[in-house]
C-alpha cells in the first residue's frame, strides 16, 4: 500500500499578485521552487493563512529571483494579493519509505526571501 506524505513546503509565502483571467495555476519564483523541491506542473495544496481557504492547483515557474508568488485563474477568487499562504507538495511512498522521509521546508520572510530551510 502507498500513503501520501508531505515532501515539500513553502511556509508563509506572501501572494504578490492574483490574476483571475488566466488558465489556473500558481506561478512561483523558480529559485523558491528549486529550494522546496517543487517541479513544474506538480500538483500542490495551498492553505491561505488569512482566510482558511485550501486550494489544489499546479505550479508553473515564475522568474528566478523575483520573489513572485502569483495566484492564477479561479483560485484568485479565494486567495488575494497580500495573503500569506503555505504551499505543500506531496508524494506517494510505502509506510517504510515514509519513516525515512525528511520533507524540504522553506520558510519565507515578508518579501518571499528564504530565512530558513531544512
């Protein structure tokens, strides 16, 4: 049996823009994606710390070094510019593999710069 476990997390990312009329996704600074181990088009869960909304979407790469975290498409009705969010990526593994998993956690400051990672 496989179980779903956390593998990647961007903690306290600040949404820099929200664009409703765009095919749905979240654009994240490519450097932040790499730090967290998120792949282009990977499905992620977004938790909005300002309103409690949770949204599933996929990641597209934003300009490296920009600090951009842009909500694109219908999710822009639920997550607004300036909101603090958590972006979580998951993987499937056996329970035995899960015991050895050490998720990549990247904590960001108010400008989406890395302040801590493990």
